[in-house]
C-alpha cells in the first residue's frame, strides 16, 4: 500500500460542527487519539464561513479507529460530533448498497440513539437523523459496510417499536429511482380522478356514466357535511384498458353544462414528485437565464467601494447587486456585480475588462456557478 492510500484510509469525516469551531480546537481534540497530520474545515469560498463539517487525517489507521470508537458524539461547543470514515468514492455513497431508510422515528431519537440501535446489525459507515431548525423530521438514513448487515436491520427493525413509534425500515432508493418506479406504475393505472361536475352528481349517476367503458370496482363522489357533492370523485376499474378508454372518451365531455376533467388518480407521493420536478425545472430555467448575468471582478484598488463600482458599471444596464468581499472591513481585492440580463453583463465585460479604476486595471470574468 502506498503512503497516500494509507493516509486516505486514516481520514475521518467530522460532521454537525458548530460554526465557531476552529481547526485548532479540532487539533487539540483529536490529538488525544494519536498524531494528526492535518485538519481541514470546509468553508464557503466567498465568506469563508464554516460549512459545518471537516476532515481529520491521522498518521496511523489505528489512531483514526480509536478516535472513531471513543469520540463519536462527544460534545464540542454544545453540539455532538458525528464521526465516520471519510468516503470520497461518490459511486459507493450513491450506489444504495448497504443503505437503509428509516421513517416514523420519534422526535426524541437523535444521531447517537440511532447509531447505538442499528450498530447491533453490523459496522456502520454513516448514520444521520434528518433535522431542521425545529429538530428531527422523523426520518433517517443508515449506511452499513455490508449489504448483509442492512438486510438484517430491515428484517429485525421494520415494524419494530422504538420509543413508542412503529418504524418503517427498508432499502434506500434514490429519488430518481423512486420517481422512475412511480412513472412505471403510472403506465398501468386503473384508478381515475374526476372533477368539475356539479352538485347534482351522486355515486349511482357517476357509476352509470363510467360503467359503459368497463367493469368498475368502486365509485365515490366526495360530499360535504350536508351530503352535497363537492364536485369531484374517484372511479376504480378492474382493468387498465377500461380506465384508459374512459379517460379518452370522457375527459372534456360536457356534463351539466361543464367540461369534465378525467385523469389518472395520483398518490400523494406522485403529486409531490411532479410538483418537485416542475419547481426544479423553473429553478434551472431561472439559473440558465441568470447565468452570464453575474461578473467576477478582481484586482480592485483598495479605495474602490461598492458605490464607485455601481456608478462605473451602471452605464451598461440595470445593476441589481454589487458586493466587494472584505475581511475585518478591508477590501480583499475582488467582488461580484450582478446585472438584470446576460447581454448587459457581456457589454460590461467587453468594455471594462482591463480598464484602470483607481490605480489598478480591472480583471473581469463571468462568474461561474459552483
């Protein structure tokens, strides 16, 4: 084994760090387990603020193992450290092998309790209770080193009680895999959602309309507290072919003077997936429009401030934002200028790159997405 590979194996990931934790504090903490080669807290490129995780590289593998065994969930600045082996292989992390998804967790179950309960089934590479500012969101992920350990965890813990809650424990599926499965199922639908009919519709009438296209298993018009139709309902057919014929024949047909909507009934997860895809598409469209509308400016004179930059660049278009990066109040010599369109940014780049501002020539480039 070469030296570089050995050091990679002696590297730990340290998560859930308080933003104020420093490399020096981590060095003092982990040196108790053995000689530490290096520590890197991952930080935002522009603000240099901690992203809440770090990598600790030990000289010896045994020392890294000792730290993992004895320091996991130790409290540092009021927050328990979450340690795991550093896994730089993205394919392994995303493959799903050994990954388990847990939901319906009691909100009192934290990372430590999760780790302790599931480590009985095998060596854990990583575990995480998903949380937000209000605490646990009631679900978690555990990544075992071996798939056999994951299988044991599913066998013994699915349906088991933990702190009064009956758990669901199953194999982890990526979002893409879950959505692909939903789309595959959608091609063989038998349940229909119908809306836009008036208050005169009831179960018997709806059944009469739809039974023309095949055998129905159930028909239900949704009603209010007084028993009056709420204008929508559901029909379940015995076969997909009958459901498809009903959609083709009845979607848009006039009933009581209104065009019916007839389509495949979707589960909540499918509706959420479609809404998420639509939202992400809008985000991507917005990013594409914004791409090229932001300029990265460096080699700034110390005397140049945001107001001066805005004045110099506003002749090329609407400047929405100007930001000079600073440290202890002093300019770091670079910043960002955002225009309302890519064309305006392109004109500013062409005209201002190399122009002397203060005592220095500007160096300008299109800001790249991270």
